[in-house]
C-alpha cells in the first residue's frame, strides 16, 4: 500500500476515534427521546382503553389520537432520522427518502393539528354553557375533527412531495446539491446518499401556515379565552361562597374569606403556569423549525445543516412531551397509569363519581345552573384547568 494512502487511512481512523465519544452521546440522547416517546404515548393509549371513566370524556379521544400520531412519529420517522444523523449519510435510497419525508410531514402536522383540536375542545367546554358544549361536541363532530387532523396533512405531505411540487423552480439548487453529494460519495468510496428535503417558497409558506401558524393562532386565542373565563368563574364561585357564609360571625367570615381568596389566587397562579407551560413547550419545540423553514428559501438555502437538524429534532421532542403535558398532568390519567404500572392494585382505584343516592347540588353562574357532578367532565373551573 502506498505511503500517502496509508497516511490518509490513518488520519481517517484517528478522526473516527475522536468522534466516537460525541457519537455515543448523540446515540444515547436520541435513543432516550425515542424510548420515552414510545413508552409515554403507549401508556396514554392503554390507559384510555382500560379505564371506562376516561373513555367518557370527549377530550380524551383527541388525546388518544394525538398519542397515536406521536407514537407513529417515534416509530416511523425518528429512527431513520437518528440513523442519518449519526452516520451523516442516507443509506435507504431516494424512493424511501421521499416516503420517509412524506411521513415526517404527515405525522408531525397531524400531531400539531390534534393539539389545536384539544385547545378548541377545552375552549368550548369552559367558555360555553354545558348544553352548548354537548350540542357542539357531538360524537360525530369529534370524529370529523379527528379525521380532519389526519386527512388535511396529506395535502401538504404525500401529494405534493411525491409529485415533486415542492421543488418546482429550484431545480438548479437541487442539481448543485446532487453534484456535491455525488462528489462526497465518490471521495468516501461508498454507495450512500443524502436525504435532503428542498422546498420552494410557495410550498414553504403554504406548509408552514397550514401546519403551524394557523394552529398556533387558534391555540393562543383559545387558551387566552379559557384562562379569562375560568378566572371569572372562580371569582364568581368565591363570591357565592362568601355570600353563603355571611351569617357566620365576623371573625370567622373574615378568616374564611381570606382563605378562599388565597386559595383562588393559588389556583389562578397554577392555572396560568399550566397554560404557559403548554403553549411555551409547543412554541419552543416547533417555532424554530417553522421559522427556519420559511426563511431558508428566501436566503438562498444557506441555513447550516446542523441548525436544520437541531430545529427538526427539537420538534420531534414535542412528541415526547405531549403525553406529559396532556396526560401525566391530569389526575385521572395519573391514577389510570398507577393502576396499569402497579398491576391494578385496589388502593389506586377511584371511587365511583356517580354513585346511587349521591347528593347533587347546583351553583348559579351567569344565570345558568352548573351541577357539581358535571365538573369533572365539563371542565368549568380553574381547578379543572390545572388538574
């Protein structure tokens, strides 16, 4: 073997050795994200299937469909992206690259649209009267909304990507990139390619608006209105409680009023934090990717590959966080999880809420009667926002 070739191989081997610690850390991190996402979303789906009370709540059907979308992201999208990221090349061919990219756009968009539907469902539950909510969120309408979450993304994923509409007008950029990939493949002496998703300006704008910006605006408006309405409900309930205790002694009434006010303030603070965490995680995970996705075509595709990968995986992490934000923070789901993980121990089973002969009291709010037994289902107060 000639000396220059031996020297080149030695330098390549030394480079690989130096990269090994970083590569192992990356593999561990990506594996942890995929494992937690798979287990968390599976647990949510199993919990709703096994718990009869959870199946009675319409919002949970959105949560199950969301968990299924995130599970598919974890199984069908993340592993191939992780392999490409670790090895720095694509080994599955151009056709499967298009399929994998289409699945990526389809499933991540479906996940985001489910988050929007959950926000709208909570808006109708909290900001409308119970009868209005039951009339609007019928089983048929819930099924249509869930179906829309799966059908709409196909119009910005498989249809345009398989037809090549996303690359119309940027053939020169794709051609230049292909030449660079061919040169790198020849220099490395392997048959690998690179799965790079190039989009033109119309596709980037359309895809980003449908998949992120419209759901973002709807979620912000819905959760802002939810907090304002729930806070007003909590204030009215507090006033009714103080009015009911007006016949007691002055000291006792003052003490009860102060305790009620402190409890309401703590509940409002916790609700505000919960809603901020939900919106903050969603924006933190997906905003960098969709901002980059819109900006890149307008700056001649000069966004670095590492920045693209970081933004994309930050969005994937949202599939890991969704079970935590929408299920693990809910008391009913936590109880169902404990029953599953602890093999159905009786001490974690909840007593029946609608037991025969249970007292059923009513509270007048905004001129309508809200029965207290409906509170766990209609989500009428701040307490249900934070639980």
